C-alpha cells in the first residue's frame, strides 16, 4: 500500500496472526476446540471495543483540529468501518 509519500508500507497479515494465535492457544494450552472458540469470541469482543474506542478518539482529535479536511476525516474513520475481523475464519 502506498502511504501517499511515494513509499510503500506493508501491512501485517492479521488473518495469519489470528490463525496462528488460535492454533497456539489450542496446542500450547491443550484446550478443546470449544474452549478455543470461547477464547476467540472474547478476543473478538475486545477487538470490537478497541476499534470503537479508537474511532471515538480519532473523532476527538479531528474535533481539536478543525483544519483537517472532511475528506481526510471520512477516509480515516472509514478504515475502522471497513476493518475485517481476522478471527471470522478461524472460529
């Protein structure tokens, strides 16, 4: 992905990280799939709360900096709305 300054920024593969986490929890902690699913569910709830908190904090930053364009604000906040749950395919 281009960061707008002409340089490329590689995003981490959070889907791979989520899958590795689920496998690690199951194997290293010797948990049943049912328990792993509960852990993943808790992680998903935490993730949703974290995204909501970050969205609110970003809005506060924009409120303190009215010189930012509406387009920039919308683009930034849209990243939260389009975030895909990396655990959706691991549970």
